């Protein structure tokens, strides 16, 4: 309880609240109670105790630029447009992964076929095995 009393007494000295009070008319700032200021501070300090799995924040030295990288589960209710865009992005991502996996699989099977000397179509060669031997295996 003592810490709550200290927080209440010093709330106007807090840098966050002090900066907020400086940006508003003095008459308005004086009407805010300490309890209201504490609630404002808690609302503005929402990134403290963040519920993101990854929460990386920083700034670039002397420059006035900062970066924020957040990664976590989506908890907001999305609009229809956002849901449609999310589904489309997921479909493109899955399709790209499947295409990449299939092409990689076909390439590996082709290299194995060529390594064992199996020639399915006489006089037809993609040249992949020759390139692989010259650039990768040498």
C-alpha cells in the first residue's frame, strides 16, 4: 500500500505523465486527479508486459528513428476484408511452399537418377547433372 501512495504522490513527476501534462493546457492538466493520471499512464504504457512472443524494440543511435518488431498470435477481431486478405496470403504461402518442395524433390530425384546412370529418355538431358558435378561436387 505504501508503494501505491508513493506512486500517487510522484505521479506528476513521472516522465510519461510530465510530458503529457506539458502538451496540454495547464488548466486541463490541473483538473486531472492522480487516480486518472495513473490510469492514463497504465493505458499509455501498454507495451510494458507485452503479450507478444517476440518483442524487440530499439533505436538507431543519434538519429531519431526507432524500430519495433513484434511477433505473436493475432487476438483482434478482423474485418471481412482483413480476413479475406489473411486467407489469400495463407493460400499463397502454402502454394509457394508446396511448389518449392515439389521442385526441390523433383530436382533431387533427377540428380539421383543421373548419379546412378539411369537414362529414361535417350539423347535427352537437362545438363543438371553435368553442372552439379562441375560446380558442386568438384
